[in-house]
C-alpha cells in the first residue's frame, strides 16, 4: 500500500497592517506640505501669479476707473456680467489672485527655511577630504617639486585666499608623510540665491502690507486754482481704503491745480501731459506754505509715503445763467470725454434760482434751469450736428438742450453728474425750452427772459493720491532681489584638492615631493578648464607642468 503525501501549502504573506485614519490623514498632510514647499511648486505658482496679472493689465479695473468698467460691461451684455462674476475687473483683489498669492508665499517660506539651515550647516562644515584617486577628476595635474609636503601645502594655502580650506594629515592610500588640502569657494552663490528668494518673500509681504495699510483716491480738479485736501474719504470722487483702515486718520495733504497743457501729434495722438500744481504736506499745513511742483505722465509727485499721479484730463465748460431780474449764477463743471481720440464730451448742469427771487419753495423748484449736451474742443458742424475733429481746444463749441423746471436738486435722490434724469423729463417736471449751438461768449434768451451764456471751457485733471507707508521696503526688496540674482549668476562653486607626499628620491641633496592637484566645478562647467590651468600656474609657480591641459582630460 503506497502512502500518499499531501504537500503542505506555502505560508501566505500576511497583509500589511492597515493604516489608521489618523495615520492616513497625517501622511496626506505631510505629502501635501512636501509638494507645496518644493521649488518646482514655487516656480509654478510664480508663473501662475504672472499669468493671473495679465487680465489686470489688459482689462479696465474698478480700482482705477469704475466708469470704464461699466462701459466695458455695457458694451458686452453677454460676456461682461460673466467676467464681472469672475472678478476680472478687480483682479488684484479677487479671491483666486489672493489664493495664488498666499500659496506662493507659503511655498517660498517652506522652501527657504530648510535651505537656510542647510547653508548654515555647510558654512560650518569643513570641505570634504580629497578623493582616493584624483586622476579620475575631470581636471587633474601631477608634478614633482624639490620641497617638503608641508612647504608645498603651505604655499598652496597662501595662494588660496578667500577659499574655505581644510588640511589633513595622511591620506586614503596611507603613504608615509602624505598630506592633503581641501579647498572650496563659491558659497556666496547659494547665499545670493537665498537673498533673492528671501527678498521675493519680503516683496510679497511689503505689497500685501501696502494693500492693508494704504489707500487710493481719485479727484477731479479744474485747472483754474481749484484745490482739495486729503482729510477724509469725502474729499475724493472715488476712494479705496486698505482693509485695516476705516476712513479716518488719513495722511493730510493739500493740492492746488493751476494749469494743464497737452502736447498732441498731428494725428491727434497725445504726446505728453503736464500740469503745474502747488501742494502742502507735513509742517507746510501749519505754516500755510505752498510748494510748486509739476506733474507729468509717469512722473508723479512723491512726498513722504504719498504719491500724486496725473491720470487723465478733460474739459469743464463754464455757463452763466441770468434770470429776468438780473441776478446771475455761474458754474464750471467737468464733462465726461466720451471719445478718447477727439475728446468730444458730454455732461449736464443744474442751476438753482437766486434766493428771494421765488419765496415759495415749490415755485423756486419749478424755475430751476438745467443744461445737457455735448462739448467739442475743436468743433465741426454737419448742419446743426456737432462733432469734434481734434482733442486740443482750438475752436470750442457746445450743442445743448436747455430745460426749465424741477431738475432734482432738492429731491435728495442721487443723480448722474453727466446727464439729467430721464424720469423727470418723462414726467414733465423738467421741460425742454430750446436746443442751440453756442461758441464762447454766445448766449440764448428763453421765452421768460432768462439768458444762458456759454462763457468758456477750462481743462480739468484727474489726480490719484496713493498712500503706501511701506513703499520704501518694496524698493529695498526689489534692489536686494537684483543683487541676490546677480550674485547667484556670477559666483561659481569650485572645489580643489591638493595631495603631497614624499617621492622617496633625492636629487642634488634635495628630497622630492609628488604634488597632485584636482579640480571639480560644482556649478557652471563653462570655462572651468582654462580657469583650472590658471589656478595651477598660480599654485605651483615655476613647478607647474608645461601643458597641464593635455593631462587633465579623462575619458
């Protein structure tokens, strides 16, 4: 009877222990942090930040010109609202730009801190010992000199000033009397790289602090001596405060605009804008001292932590209304330039009758005068239709509709500065009296004896006041970034080893020493061969081989 043997099955490997939920979460956080703080991620985020800033340069931004944003959206009724919801008209304050900004900041900090620790450790660590076989290095020479190993290395060390040097007794081959020298330079390369990245972080912090602590405001001033002071947000036509500001405690400054001049090419293209102003700042406000200054495009007034920019200009017509009793009201108000090429502008004005002329408030309200129309700095008429053919004010004229009635001055309801209320006109509360074309000095008399005269037009300027208390740190960070970048590009990491040991022979009573030199380029290899040849000549002097380049190439 034959016995059968059933083979014992091989033991199955036990499954790996399942990781707990907390362990998996910790691993996820650790891997995410490693990925976020890698240099590759930082470079990707830096590229994304530059890419995200493109819409801010190509599209109108609400922080600069809210009117242009509204016009852009109105001209694109389908696409405009979608772009607005994506915050493309407020790029630098959008959630997605802020997210990239914060991630880049975290990534850079996570990259830089370990590298700083490693660099400090490298500065405290002596250069690595000489390799066992220097002949395997890309650059190597060997010669025999009539000096002791100590004297040879002493001479070499004296020629390597500025290098980090370590001398060691003995060597890998354990020859009697053998000595080695390790030298390295170029630590500033990594220091420059770190300075560049630290400065980049500082730049991000300074820009963010400027957004938190600073503010920007725009104000239109007629260039006839009109002035304003930055005492409150109400002094500005538009105002944007930093997140930490509540509108109080603004840096006081007063600006008075005297003249404006624009230089145009023959085709109407603007060449330069110039405005002569006066300003008060700091102690000038106490002593009432006005200082002269001139504003040009890209040449702002810089005083302390404030800058005043000349952003744009336009025209402000002046009208005088003379009521039948002889009393007058004169008003100068900016009109909006609808055509950026010819500066054909549109606007409106509202005049309240003199006090006492109509004791009853309702009667006075019904006798208000309103004007709405177009202004052309260089007029051209097609019949009675007015247009402008050049942006400079060489032949001004207006085409206006004159209304009488309730212009809405006493309603308390907000109205457009550049147009009359269509609702008041449709309700018959504001009735058209006449439509005329006028040049400076010309007037028209209404049926009730009221005279409306177009006196002249004056330039107005749009000024932006920017307060940034950390702007000097932005400049410091930018300069240190450039210095760090130049250092990291120009400085090269180099390592040199020297080995000296007795040859064992005596010639003319002098003991001979074998000297080996080997060099390694830690970074840029370009030109290292010629540089090593010159270094060998300096270190060995007359004992340098006649043709070291022929001996250093190794396959």
